C-alpha cells in the first residue's frame, strides 16, 4: 500500500536534513512524491543520497534557503531557536513541525513497530527491517543509522508494516501509536531532559500507554529497569506484555548463546519449542536484540521459523561494531557506544573476539552533561581494554560545563587500573595508535561523535 502525503508535508523544508533521523523522514517523503528541501551544516554522503532522491539540499543555514512556498519546516530538538531558517519560518507563519510529529504522520494507516530503549534501538530496528524485507513483506522503516550505504537508514515500502526507532531522549516517542512496541532496557540517560529514574519510568509508561488497544509490548526480562517497567504496567489489562531474555520467567526464553568469533548463534524456547538461528554480529547484547526482533515479528503474526531464518541475513549497521578494515595485521572496528552500559557490552564482545590478542580503544566522550553524570562509569568501562586513548568531549548540541572535561574519565580509568592516554589533538591519534598497535591487535574507535572519522586514518597510518 502507498499512503498519501501527510498534511503540510507536500513541500517540507528540513533544518539539519543530513542528520540520521531527519534524513530518513526526508527520504520517505521524497519517495512518496513530496518536493523535499532542506539544509545542513556541511555536505555529506547522506546529503548526496538525498539529492539523488530528488531533494534540494543547501549547505549552511541561511534565511534565503527557505522557499516562500514551503508547506512546513521540520526541526529536531537539536535545532536552536536562533537558527535563521527557523526564525524566518516563524516570521512568515510557516508551520514548524517536530521531527517526531513528521515521523508519526508517516505511520498513519500502517502497522507500526516502535523500538525503544536506552541502548540497542538502531540495531534492533535494523534487524527487523532486514528480516521483514528478506521475507518479501516490503516494510517501510526509519532507523537512526545506515545499514550499508548512505541513505539506507530509511525506506518507503509497499507493505503495511512500518518499523521505526523510537527516541526517548526528548520524549518524542510519546507521539507514536504502535501496534507492537519493544522496550530493550530502561536506564537514566539524557540528563538535560530527565532529572531522575522516576521521570524515565513515567516517560516509558506513557510510551507503553500509546500502544493501540490489543497491541503488544515486547520487553526485556533481564534488565532491571525493564523489569521494573513491566511491574508498573501489569495493571494495564488492555496491553499484552511479552517478555524475552535469559531469565527463566521470560515468555521467549534464551536457552543458549554461542559466540563464534565476530558472529554468534542463539537458541530460544518459544511456545515450548527450541529454535536456533545465527546472528551475524558479535556480542551477547546483539543476540538479545535479535530475540527482541523475533518476538516482535511473532506478535505481528509472522511465523517464528521464517523470522529466525531471515534474521540471519542481517549483517550489521554502520557504527555498531562495524569492521572498517585491516592493515599491518591490525583490525579496526567502529562502535557508536557512548553510555557506560553500551561501552561495557561492546568491549566485552570485542574482548571475547580478541581472544589472546590485545584490545585497544580510542574513546571520544559525547556531551558534557553525560560526562558529568557518568564519567566515572565510562572510565571504569575502559578498564576492559588493554589500553585506551581518550579524546576531548564531543559537545554536539551542548555548551561547555565549567570543570567538566575528559579528565573525569581518564582519572576514573586509571583508578580502575586501566592503561589510558589523554589526547586532545584528534589528528595526532593515528600516530599514537600506530605506536601502540601490534599485529593481531583489535583497535576499537568508540563514541557517538566524529571519532568514527579516525578509523580510515588509523588504517592509512598502519599501512605505511
């Protein structure tokens, strides 16, 4: 089926159109026939992919980029009020639409699956998108990362299923009304928007309350925050709750996870039968994400054995333990992990994959507020590596906080017994890593900022 264009979305202008979330919505609208335009701070492969879809993409932000006949201006929470295009839209009376409202409108008339949680959303959404596509169901999807090429973070399919990553960071996931929702985990993060765990629980309860009557919540039976959320939701009789995980109480119980280098094999007990399938990415946490995807598909009525086979076709998403290459006997892998729980999970997966070889990490903290609250835990996570290089904090949308620097992390790492080096000059890192790395080592670039750019540079330096 091909839904029509949502109201005010026939000539949308996106501020920050190259962002992971924004570009996906823009791509789907372009595929539906909208005259899409937008701007971004810098040119990119994503911007070029949007142009190939027929979108007009301006570089830089200026009043003149906003067409007089724009039907709406789409913004994310990262766009500041003093942005010239946003100011012009308000002055001209052009409707301003939040990214989440635009995404919600794309799901109207379809069967949405919304994937939420503090960690693992992009991977799980990607697993579902790939599996459903493999089964010929032609889903639409919007993901916070590229599957295999710039622009592959979204697709307008002809089927009736829409898979979406549901972002809790600014409570925008309250806008969706899914038939099936997944909650992978519930932890305190996004400290600029949430002051306590109680606020986090309330937010996830609101999200669960948006599931359509008769719909299903898939939720972890292992992670403490998710277990507490389930307890709080038990009195909602209209909501079907299906738990998954290694806990013996799980409705979809993980019987065994077998690591196989950079892949794994998982066996689950579902409806009294054992089902085994491959997961083509390393780590226990990714195997559990695949089980969540399996449970969600089953909740939509898709046969479990078909889904299990299709999930094996998933080969990863960019920045989620993505192999960037090998040089001088050293493999370089990229990780988006930026919260201590994510860091620990990816480091444990890489520690297992490294075997007797060494694991070296280049870590870039993301956000001053996150470092202020979780810097100690980040440093402790780095103790899982044999040696680490820690960069300055990547600010993203935030202004500096006095006294908050990467030293919070390096001090904690050293206190935990880690071998860690502080390096403020990002362009010096390839040389530093080349001086540390030996054949057989794994090098992991880690963080949600531009640390990802260092992978190719490290490989180039190792090749010399």
